[in-house]
C-alpha cells in the first residue's frame, strides 16, 4: 500500500516567514523524497516540483557527447559514443565545453562553444527517441561549467562566458530555468561537482585565483550555505570526479605554478563522512579535459588530452577502468576531448 506523508517546514528569516512542504512517498519497493525549493512566491518553477517513483535502475550506460578541437571528416564535432550497453542517442551540435545530465530518465545537454566559431551558447537540448529537441535555454551562456542532477533538479554552476568567469548558479526542473539567489564563493570553470544528497553538492577545483591548495566546498543547493573541506592537494582545473559509495574520486587536471603549467595522472579520494583524503594508483596517462563516471560500480575515465597539447594524443581515444588496485586501458571508437558524459538507463 502506497502512503504519502507531507511535512510542513516553517523558516523564520530576517524580514519574512518562509514555508515549504516536503513530500515523501512510501512504497514497499520504492522511496522517493522530493526536496522543496523555498520561495516567498510559493514555487520557483512551473510544472512538477516533485519526482516520480520509478523502478531502481539495475544497469546503466555511459553516453559521451560533443567535444572540442576534434573535427570529423564531415566537419562536425565529437561523435556520440556509448559504453556498457546500447542506447539510442544521436550526435550533438558541433560544440565543446558543454555538459550533460539526466533528469527523470531524460538526457539533457547545455552550453559550450560551437567549434570553429567564437560563440558561447546558453542553448539546451533534450534527447527524445534518439533525436535532440530544443528546450528552454539557461539564463546565461556558459562553457566549461558543471551540470549536475541533484534531487529533482539539474544544477548548473560556474563556467566561462565571453567576458568573464562565472560564479552564478541556476537550476532546471525539466521545464524552466531560474537563476538562484546565491553564488559560488569565487568564479569557477573546468571544475567538477558531485551530489552527495538530495540537497547538497561538493564543488571541487576550477578556481582561477592564485591559491596553493585545491578548493573543495560543500553547498546546500537551496540556501547557498557553504562549508570548506580542507585539502592538501594542488589546485587544479580540467580534472574529473565521481562518487562511489562514500568516496569522491578526483582524477588528473592541470595547474599553473609561477607561470609554468603542469598536468597530472594522479587520483585523489575524499571520504565524505570522515573528510579524510587518500591517494590511489595513478592513471596510465595524464589527463585534462576528460570525464569520469561510476559505471555500474566501476570508476571509469574517458578521453581528454595530455596536458596542454591537444594534438594526436592517445588520451582522446582511450578510457581507463579502476579495479580497486590498478587502471586498465581500453580503446574507444572515437576521440573525446572537452566533451560531456552522463549515465543513462540501458535500452
């Protein structure tokens, strides 16, 4: 028997009282928690603000989308490629520095720059039976931003525009985008973000200020409340990260030290309960501009480049899987650099 319980939460703010409801749906096989968005106007979005219970996904595939500086013979950008099982997804518009996320079993990608054209976009698309349909654009154009599913929302943070690095944050409920009333503590681009609950994310690196250590911060996505997680790793950009159990894996990236660039093959792991760091074996290659996914329990990295050179490097056409003790290389069919990746249900 399915039961619905609605809790009313009242917050007393400086000048006003804000209330919201939290609905929890109980089912013997499923639990769906729908986090509220606090707003004096009641709702920030049109459409549904609550998730729908669904059967737990047993097996997933990774979809790689787009890619910059990788031009195919027909003049298009990076080819779409999938791993683990087949899914029906067509190629994206020819652009790199985009990002992607899945909401309610639907795949979206947004932003990036058109290859060969000095134009950064805020456009967004949704996959529908293998084809890309236009949906509402983000509120700002962005490249090298993060796009993360958190609870019943897609959260976009930071990135770069034609004129500046961004610290702004916006959210999407599947229908509409809204710019949230808080910002990152400093502008970011080429950072990575990991959701650790239905209300919190950890934002890692991407700071373009001079700082010796990796900036790691936990954000409440509704209030903007931020707390810093200490780190002794060097500040990097162009790295990748993913969550497995209670561990955040962070791979590769690059940094500038006294004007000299350095890229990495190293992998750091942060336990989100103890906030302790450890180092695991390095990847076979240094990788910048790659992606990482927890693919059916296996931490896997895809593509990228060797440091600052985007030439004919082996990274662009390889993936690496971590088996708990070592990284194993595998070939990919296409090259992938500054692309997006997302986990989707197998067909």
